[in-house]
C-alpha cells in the first residue's frame, strides 16, 4: 500500500477575494531569487545601477507603452529588488503584467550573462511571487512614494539587503496599517 504525500501548501500573498484587475494604485515589490545583488550597488546612500539594472529599468519604463492601461508612477531599481507604484486605469491583470515583466527580464538577463558576462543566476532570476499593497488613500500614496524615493538611503536597514539581518522597518509597518 502506498502512502499519499501532501504537497506543501504555498502561502498566497494576495488579499483573499480581491480582483487584481481592478483599476487602482498598487505598491509592487519584486525581489531577486536568493536576494543576490545583480543590478548594482548602493554607495553612500546612492544607487549605482549597472548594465543589468539598466536593462531592468528600461523594461520597467516600457510597461506603459506595452500596456496602455498601466501608469508607472514611481520606481526604484535596487541591487536585488524593485519597488514601484503601478496604477491600473482599466481592467488588466496585475499578475499578468508582473509575470510578463519577470519572464522578459529573465530572458534578457540570460542573454546578458552569455554576451556581457553578467553574474549568472541559479535556476530562477526572480522569486516566485511578488509583494503588492493596494494603496487606499492619499496619505498612504505619499508615504509609499517617499519610501521608494528614500530606499537607497535606507539600504543599510532594508530587509532585502542580504547584509542586514534586521527587518525592523517602521515606515513599512505604518504603510501596511493604512
């Protein structure tokens, strides 16, 4: 008799019952697999983006061109993650937009590894999921926009920084409570 093994349950990051094609402002964070610093480095509070980071930034800026229902409000490319505010003006799947972005940038990064000698990655470039927060009011929007702008200055305290074991981000906790 064979034993039936259950697959591990994956934790969803999405709000239960919410339609992520709803026109709204979304705070999105996409993180590289294993938090490898592949897009540049932060020196003295300034993000110094490398060629791989420029490629990712270019594709991020292409989102509104490829998807006219999308407005890219604010963004920052960090060494191992991206923060942005994406506004959906019409019904379009936020999940599909992020999936397509990750797929294309993975393809382009793979070519950059071969052609430009960029640092190779193991199996996957991006973490499986992405973080999002539905921006519900003007105050939350202002805090998130400032958080994005200040992110390079806060790199030493950033929970995505592999050299920082501290996940004590008071501003993010304030944003999430709104």
